[in-house]
């Protein structure tokens, strides 16, 4: 499974990329606004570190999405144009597919939306599980249903599990065969940690210190 960082903070991307395990980055308008930095410069800096960086269109009509998306795609070969799941978005996805521009369809909350985006030619779809959990639904059930459908047909579209909130989300997504998880920085930092690893290292160090010359 590919692991993406869900951030618009370039220092966080550089830090996690240095671990050698980072496959991509997903930004969105809220994350970019939080950082307050130039959008294009942010995307280009991230493209230095990873081969797949989602840059989201803010237009709501297909023509506007096509214009923005073509501009973003021209910035760097690693840019993936992020398009919201609307009927206008579907038109834009079809256009981007015909132009060979990679896309990530965002704000997917149902299997029907997932199938439509895939049929329109999305490279990636992003079902948001945490936001479903937040409203009392089970986001991981959506991933299970999408993967069941994907296993019955030959969709080339990759399933990216978005809006992850805790380490178990990443494990469950992997066990269901999802292709990608995008992970917020604080959660990514938790993944290498285990209390038994820490106590194990401490014990090894202590024992070695007793015999080391
Ligand atoms: C994905 O591409 C989104 O940026 C992200 O996962 C949204 O997560 P949130 O629900 O924590 O805002």
C-alpha cells in the first residue's frame, strides 16, 4: 500500500520523505490556507520530494476546473489534479483523462460516487472515512464495499483512503487491499512508535553498557 502525507506543510513533507517511505502528498484548499504560503511554490517544493502531489481545483464549473487543472498539470509532471465529486467534476475528469492528465477525485462518500468517478477516468478516488465516522457512520465499511466492487471489475482507478484519524484506520485500509492511505502529519509520526520497541532498545543499551569496554 502506498502511503501519502495529508498536508500543505513542505517541512513536514521533507521530514517524512527522508524516512524513505513516502509515496505522495495530498493537499486541499483548507490545508493550503492554514499554511498561508504561495500555492504553486508549495506544490513545486513538494514535487521535489515525492512522485505524486495532489493540487485541488477551486472552480465549481467544468470549464473552470479544466482551466485550473491544465495550469496545475503544466507546473510539474508529479502534479495530480484534485477534482471534487460533482457532475461538473465528472465532466472535467473525462476531459483530463483524454489529455493524459492524472486526477484524484475528492469528497467521495458513497460506492455510487466511487464508481462514477472511476468510469469518468479518475486516476485515484478519495473516500473520506473520518468524516463519515464523525457523523456516526462507519467509514471503513465504505472502503470494504468499494474494494468488493473493485475486486469484481477491472477498474484501473486506485482507491485512496482519506480523512484518516488513527493508526487502526491505516491497518484496516491495508487489510482491505486499498491502494493508498493519506495520513495527517501527527498520525504519520505515531506509526513507527511502539512502547515495547522503546523498552527493548533501552534494555539492549543497558546490557551492552555492562560489558562494553
Ligand atoms: C484528502 O485528500 C483530504 O485532504 C483529507 O484526507 C481530509 O481529511 P479531514 O477530514 O481530516 O479534513
